[in-house]
């Protein structure tokens, strides 16, 4: 056990910090039909923002509404049934954002098919499409082995957890991968740990819960390396 904990990685892991610069696109929709039509056309970066990136702008996103579409359905359309359908949808179950887009479109098409009328948003509650630029900064925290890595996870900011565990899925072009598991996979012979990290049901977790889950999995596989985060 001690050998694997202190085994030096071929490439150290450098943690990064980030923040989002949200940019409205000047495109808004006022009813569910318009939302559906626009979702077929918007860039994948816009879809990624409203499903995943926007959680970084909130300290504790509402667990029952993990994406902007579900939040809009609940608050603007006052349709809790649609909000529940959009909340139970998990984009990380798919391989690409193209598949994610089609899944959202399918949910809305099926829902609209059974309605006698198209739901409209209350005045002032239109849905505004946005995308974001991610500003990335190098931190001073790095890890050369798994013991250092686990300790670093408890010290970095939640923005770093977001960048390496959520944003990485867009950068790597693989919604089921992330920087943490990729580093472990390419530097250590721990396939079960890699698989377990990639199996975390992250979409319904806050960033604090994701951090605690990561540290907990490393403890489970390799022993008590560091204190659990608060």
C-alpha cells in the first residue's frame, strides 16, 4: 500500500483555478415551443452552459433543479411536472453533447405532444440563452503522487473541483471522463479506482459533495490518506 501511495507519477498533476464570464446571446424565448425550436439550433457550448456550467455561479444549486431548463420550467412556466422530467435527465449518461441535445429535444417533444396548448412564461420570466468563457489560472498546488493528490483535493477551491471534474468533460470531448481519473489512469495501475470515480453520479451533487465523494473513494481504495473536507 505504501508503495502505491508514494509512487511518483510520470507527470505531476497541476491544479487549476477558474471562473466563468457569462455572456447573454441576445436570444430569448417566451414559450415551450420556442425553447424546443432553439435547442435544435444553438451551439453545443450554449447547451453545456445551461446544463452544467451555470452551477459554478451558485454556491448551492437547488438539488431538485440541477439545470437551467428545469429551473425555468418550474419558476417561469410554473410547471412542476415538466421541471421534474427535466431534472431527472442526466447528461452524463450520454457519450456526446449531440446525444444530450437529442435527449432534451425528445423530452420536450413528448411533453408538448400531450398538451392542449403551448405553455408560456410569465412576463419578465423569458428564457435568455447564454454561453460562457472560462478564465483559467494556474494554482500553486500540485501532486506528484496519490498521497499528495488526496491532500490537495481537500485544499483547493470548489472552482478547481468544477474545472477538473466538470469542465474537463467538455475539453476532453468525453462526457464520462475527467482530469482526475485521466491522471490516475495514465500514471498508476488502478483501473477499479478510475472506474469508480467515473461512476460518481455527479450531476445531482453539489461541488462540496463531489469533493467529499472523490476523497472518500481514494480512502476506500487506498486507505486513510488525508482528512475529509468539511
